[in-house]
């Protein structure tokens, strides 16, 4: 029964990550179609970048603590990418460079979105498998 709760917590953390990445993509799309100015867009995105990184770090540590080694290994490349971005100082969007890097930022977040969706499907599969197995 405890394993099902672990998968439920994992599910909700993944949903939170999906919401944060989708919000960032919406801000970039609004900027691309000139609905908001670059300062506002970068300000909105920069506010949710660190919560996204922290949430994913918590999720990866949660997989380690609960003994879901495969999911932890599956989440590790994304965590490594986030840590590398943070250490290089490239995790925040610069207002003056946002138009030059717009396509790269959108592609980066789309890859994150698809990666999280794939992880969510794995999490739902293991949650269903665990509930049927019990």
C-alpha cells in the first residue's frame, strides 16, 4: 500500500513539473507572437525556473529514497542537465538576448515537456501495476 502512495506522490510532482514547463512554453509563445514584451516574458519565466529545478531534484531524491532505482536512473539525465545549466549560469533568460535565443529556448522546453510526459506514462504504468499486484 505504501508503494501506491509513493507513485501518487511521484505522479503529482510530475504534474507540477509539467505545469511549470508548459507555463514557460506559453510565455515564450506569447513573446513570439508579440503579446507581451521581452522584459515581462523573461521575468515570468525566471520566476519559475528554480522551482522547476528544485521540484525535479526532490523527485529524483524521492525515487532514491523509495527504492525506485529505474525511475531514478531515468530521471538522472534531466537532473544532470538542470544542474549543468545552473552551474554555467544559463538557467535564467536574459532580456537582451531573448529574441536571439527564442527558438533554442522553445526547443529546450519542448524536449523537457516530452521527457516529462514519457516519465509520467512510466509512473502511471508502475502505479497501475503496483495496485493490480497488491
